[in-house]
C-alpha cells in the first residue's frame, strides 16, 4: 500500500448529489485491468485534471498530515506497537519521524507516472469538450478550494487499521475508496461559500459533471490499484531506518 496515493480518492467525490443528480456507479473495470492499460500521451487538459486531483503540493501536505495526525492513532491501537512503546517509551513518535520523509519522497517520486495514468483515463472516458470543462472546473478557485478542503478532511483511520492488521499485505479495495470519498463529500460541500457552491452545482449538472459522476466506480478502481502498488525501495529504506532506531534504543537502555 502507498498511503499518499490514496489522494486519488478525491476524484470520486460525489458532489453531484448536491444538485439532485442521481448517483450512477456504472460498470467499473477490474483493478488489474485498469492497471494493465498502457497510458498513451495525455492531452494538456487531461493533465490539468490529474495535477488538480493529485498535485505535488497537495500530495506532500496530505502525506505529512496522515503520518503526523492519523498514523499515531492507528499505531496506538496496534498490539505490537503497544508493546514496543511500553519497552521503549516514545519510540512510536521516533518511528513516524523516520517514516515521514521516506513516505513523502516516495509519493512525489511516483507522481508523474500516476498523473499520466489518470490523465490517460480521462482522455479515454471523456470527450475533448468534457475533459476541457472538467479541467476548467478543478483548476478554478472554487475547484481548488474544494480539493484543499476535501484533502484536509479525509480520514484514513479505517484503511490504516486494516493495513496494520494485515502487515500492509491487503490490497486497498475500490469499495474502501468509494466509502472514504462519500464520507468526505458532504462535510466538504458544507464548507463552500455560496459562489463556490453555485460553481460546483453548475458543473455537476453539465455534461462533463454528469459523465464524471458516472465514472466514479472506475475512478475508485484506478485509485485502489495505485494505492495497492508496492514500493520495495521505500519499504527497504523504512526497514533499515527502523532497525537502526531499535538498535540505538536497545543500546541506550543497556547503558542505563
């Protein structure tokens, strides 16, 4: 699992519900099928969408927030970490300080490929005019503010808990992505000012907004595939850093 890539869930937010447009999940491709589709050179507008949904600044800030604010709660309820914390008080905080820069670097490293895949997906599923309209909305002040609010309000506690329980071996499911998006949507909409809400509702009932709503299931599958991607290099870095941390703490305890 790559925690930062869960940002892709933002694209599945069903904001169309605020305008009375019925939700349509459509037939989603299997995760393995989406991941296997080679990404052609995307259009400029499709890349604008991808960079709005998963831009470097947004990914960096959200990854940092997850590690600093949400992972401590998840680790506090994990039996093995509870034992480690009892044996070496404060080691959990030190562990997260080690993980954070590695996680952020890994997220940024993979962004160009992921953005290209997202852009290719939008080119594949939308007409050029729909892609352009979607890009215009997400790059507008209202769209950017909505994305920032959604990113700051996303709660990954449930996903982190399941990953800890399975040692990070469980794939992230499209249903998890969709549930997380829905839980984030309404609180985000409530924070928009009247002009932003008007812009959102106008987009939601447009041909591009209706098409995006129909694509939610496929977007969730695409996000799940990326979120389940392993990163052996980052995992090895974390393992080495943690071993060094534990050795240092054991040595310090032995000298007392």
